C-alpha cells in the first residue's frame, strides 16, 4: 500500500468513528480531525499510518485516544499537545516492540 493510500484509509476509519461517537458535535470533531491530520500525517508521518493499519490493537488504542482527546479538550492547542504526547508514546511503544 502506498503512503497516500494508507494515510487516506486511516483517515476514513477515524472519520467513521467520529460519525458514530459524536453525531451531535460532528462539525467540530471533523474540524479538529482535519487540523490534526494535516499536522501529523500530511508532513511525512506515513510510517505511523502504515503501522497503525497493520496492527489492529494499536489502531484501536490510537483511535480511542484520538477521539477522547477531541471530545474532552476544549482548545486546538491543548488537543495538539495531547496528541503529540500520545503519538510520541505510540512511536516509543512501536520501537520497543
């Protein structure tokens, strides 16, 4: 799977989860997803996208954390900080495995 295809597949999965979990707040959630997507995946983090798609447990953990952050944090800057910390943790776990 090429980089663009894996990243787009991952984005589609996250968007689907947003629609299921936050139907009343979907516009805000989609806005935050787009912001974070650009920040983390449009700038070369394709290796993480590939790894998430190959490991169902890791994808589930990532999706839960991603969506919890979007749902509970009030500002884009705090969401970005939390997601950066979460992504660093996931990358650390992947490198230790």
